[in-house]
C-alpha cells in the first residue's frame, strides 16, 4: 500500500500531506471487502482435512445424494458444481436424475429408500420441482438427520427453539462471514431485508441466538430506508438489484449481500456495492461473497450429518 500510494503524485502531494500517510492507509484498510471466495476455500480445506482424518480411523467417508428433476438449466449447473466440489473434499457425491414428467410417487419412494440407506449421509432435492411434485411433501419426508439443506420442519423447529439443528446453507454462510468481521455480535442491531424460509427467517433465528436485536423487513415494510439506517448489521436477501443505496446505510455498519440478480450480462447484488462500500466497515461483494460460502456450508452440513451417524 505504502509503495503504491507513494508513487502516486496525487497521494504524495495532497492526500498524504493533508491527512498523513498512516491515517490514509488506516482508512483504506478499515473498509473491508469480505472475500467469500477465500473464506470458502479455507472452510473447504478444513472439511477436507477432517474427512481424511475420519477416513484414516474408520475407513468411512460422507456420501451426498442429490435428486435432480427435469432440465432447468440453472439447477443443472448448481448440481454439477455441488458434485464437483463435494468430490474435491472427499464426499462421495451421487446425482440421481429424473425426467421432468416423473411422478411424485416415484420421487417419494426414492427418498424413503435413501432415508433407509446406511451408506447415504445426506439427501438434497434440488429445487424448484415441477408442478406435479409437492415441495412440501418432499421436504417433510427427508430424514431430518440427512436433511443437508436444513429445510425439514424438525430442523426449522429446532433452530427456532435454539436447539442444535442443521441450518440452511446460505444463512449459515452469512453468519460465518459476519463472524470474520464481528467477533462479538451480542447487542448489535441486525436488520434483515427479506423473510423467506430459505434466507430471511433462518438468518433471524441465527442472529437471535448470537444475542443480536433483530428486525425483519419485507415488501410491506413501511419506511424501509429508515429501518435500514438503524442497522449495525444489514443483510439483504431480496432479489432486487441495487435496492440498498448509500443513504440507506449507517456509517461503519457491516453489510452482507445475499442477492443474486442479472443485470445485462453482469451479476449484481441487492446492495449498490460501488455507492455503499466507502461508507461501511465491511461488505460482501457480488459475486464472490455469500455465494461461495453457500456451497462450502452444504459440504459442512453433509459432514455434520455423516459424523452424527458415526457414533
Ligand atoms: P424470495 O423467496 O423471493 O424472498 C424475497 C424477500 O424479499 C421476500 O420476503 C419479499 O417480501 C422481500 N422483498 C421483495 N421485494 C422487496 C422490496 N422491494 N423491499 C423489501 N423487501 C422486498 O427470495 P430468496 O429465495 O430469499 O432469495 C433472495 C435473493 O437471494 C435472490 O436474489 C436469490 O437469488 C438470492 N440467493 C442467493 C443465494 C446465495 O448463495 N448467495 C442463495 C439463495 C438465494 P414479501 O415476503 O413481502 O414478498
């Protein structure tokens, strides 16, 4: 940093003279772009090491079975990614593919079979499902101890009760990233935009468990901007490109952007990153923030399910 800015005439002659070299460097360092890609790599490496160590002792490895129905392109890409990254850390990954007109009965029968299969540690049914298959029936049938997505009512209830639970991957990834910048979350005011079962609600439960004061907002919230301005921690899980602007965030707050939105040929978040980044203490970029942590947390959940069955 020193060499780069010392070579820059503007910094040398004006900014350094006015504010002092170290103050400028401190300011630059204080704005932290949370590198989800790097954190996910670290987490995957830890998971890999643990799997090797368990395999050396027991000769057993975790196994994840993914059910993929139909030919929805994004689902095919996600599943392929999950399969590749699972194998890299030593998880045996098996994808069972069905045509889009498969019956509900056949999918439910397969889930029962996987629930009873001792060699399967985790089951994931890739969403969305075609109309003839009830998402609710599928989620309810997966053995909660193999529910690597953390969607089953037992896991949702356990999380809400503050008990041990398998936590949905994206909210878990958000919490792990947050803890990298805020060691102690107790007493912080967290504002979440979005109340989905996938993101907003489990995030609220996780942050309550960390003793945050939590506000959940949604599309019917009045004065959304004013609510966001109260946040020490602002988490956007909305699906509206660049919804959160510079004048919506408190100086020095931490911003976690869950959103994935297509804007032309670019992917952007729910937070206007360029506007907001200089005002806050830390922020996740999109892409390269929460996304990579989501897959790493799926591996973490698979490992936890496997370990629970070992004893
Ligand atoms: P969702 O089920 O559509 O929920 C969106 C939530 O945002 C709802 O609670 C909705 O309110 C609220 N909302 C919508 N428009 C709003 C507005 N203008 N102001 C305030 N609140 C508004 O979405 P989701 O599944 O939670 O996903 C949210 C975003 O995260 C999407 O962009 C998705 O692609 C992304 N995502 C990312 C990852 C990752 O790994 N990074 C994983 C999953 C999802 P109502 O409840 O009132 O309708």
